[in-house]
């Protein structure tokens, strides 16, 4: 019998504690700070770009070889 009023009171207290206000306007995250790892990441990106170029040249050369062999 005492559970219902106790539960109702607890629910009302919890409902009163919640806020519908949104936090302060968050327009955008702060700018990214450079880290110690940045030069290594840039070098890795450049290496991947070079590998893509080499792979494209290999594919073109392979195609020309197949063409020259008559396959």
C-alpha cells in the first residue's frame, strides 16, 4: 500500500530534476591541435599516394605487355 505513493513521489522528484534546457550552443568543435604524430601521418599519406601512382603505372604496363603478346 505504501509502495504506490512512494513510487509516485519518486517519479515526481525525478521528473522535477530533469531539465528541458539545451546546453550552451555548440557550434563547432575546437580546432584540431597539432600532435607529435602529425609528420608521420603526413608521410604515410604521401607514401600511399605514391603507391597508388606506382600501381596505376604497373597496370598500364601490364596491359601494354598483354596487348603486345596478343592476349
